């Protein structure tokens, strides 16, 4: 068992805490164990025990989902830096840019008291992490892989920043909106059967408990690959071409995630040898969807549910669904 490190967080100018987590879903990520032990104490994914004595006030985020979530729980002036490609919400574009490729001195000069990174940096850039730790910087690693973990992640962000009420409000709104979407599809007579592609070149789909499948099922779709086994305890699951084609006649809709590690097009899917026998391909029911709205643990996952719903049941996902998306669940 990994040894727990107890870290007491005080707002000294030279202290930096780093919260790490990732949604590099196209390449997959291992589900981790993290928890809230007390109102001001969390255990991160690397086994570090963090006691938060005061909310952090100078935050650097090195991942787009962190940035998005911090804005969602009300951090504006407190967010003093973001990573290179953070462009949502638009306010993120005006923040100074940082990278784990930078010299640690750049971080020290900025005097953050919380730096948000992802577990990949723990594994891939240990020297960078070690230098931060030797300088008195606290590293916290988090990586939700399921919806329940996402809620815990939001709560932890609230604890770290003193925005517990805002984090709880985020969770409440998400659940309310999702329930509203489910009500829309509850009266349907038939359900669309869907194959959701994660990595086209390797014929991989998503693990049954992944966020992408949550979005699909919340929109009323049936995951045709529910029997897929996750690869190395990640959110990606191997399905294989032969297995996929054996169910060709059952697939009503073919969804494909588009992102950094998977760049499919409708033409590419149509041209794949053997895919012409897939019902959805033959019927032109192929849809490409941005990974940022189906694989990131942010409120935009609701946009993913809405978008998939529009593809599957356009007659159900009408103005009422748009109202649910915008108002937090009310569709009256």
C-alpha cells in the first residue's frame, strides 16, 4: 500500500499545492481512489493526505477541465494561470499561460498557492514534480473516471477553494438537468441501439461506466457494447472489428468521439472495409461528437447528453430539452 503523506496547507507565498487529474479519454486513464475524509481533509489519487486550513486564493490550472470547473464554482480573480490550450470559458483566454514543461522557477515567481495538474505529470514528469515538492510545493493528484467520482472531484475543488456551497450547487444542478433529460425519453416506445467509438484505428469503445456511456444512456440510447471489458482499468474498452461486425444489424446509430487521440470523419467510417454491412452506416446514421462534451468531468457533459439526444430522438429533444439544458432541469 502506498504510504500516506500528510500535508498541512497554509497560505504562505512560497507554498504551492497541485491538484492532479486527467480526462485524456481517447488514450484512456486508470481509475483512481480518492476521497474526502473530513470537511477539510482529502486523500488524493497518489495517497497524499491534504488538510486544508484556509481556502486557496492564487490558483494555476494546467488542464482545461480544471479551468472550466474552477470558473463554474466561482473562481475568477483567484485563477492566476491556465494551460496553453484552455479556451473555455472565454475568460480563460485572458489568463497567463503555464506548462509542466516550464522551469519550476516560473511557478515560484507567480506565487500560486494551488496548482492544478493531472496524474500523467506524476508518472511522466517525476523530476518536475520532485522539484516542486522540494521547494515546499504540495502536489495533489485527482482523476475521476465515473460520474460518482466526478461529483467527489467537484466537492474536493470546493473544499480546496472555499467554494463548497458552489460545488454542491453544481452537483445539484447537474443531477436535476440529467433527470429532466431522462423524463423526456421515458415515454419513448423504442430505444436506439448505439455503438460509441472511442479509438477508430484500434476498434475500441468506451468502458460501460465511463462518462461517454453515461451521456449516451442519459440520452436514452442503448450501449450495444455493454459487454466490453475495460483496458487496464481505464475508461477505454477493446471491442474489435469482428465482434463489432457480428452485431452490425443491431446498430441503429454509430457515434464516434473526436479529439486529440481520435480524429474520425463520417467518410472514414463509411470507407472502413466491412462497415457497409452495419445498419447505421447503411442508413447514414453516423455522428461525430466532440470529446470535450462527452468525456470531460464538467457541466458541459450535459451538453453531450443533449447533443446525443438530438441525434437519437430529435422529436423528443426539442425546445423542452434546450430549456432543461439552460435552466438546470426545469422543463415545465
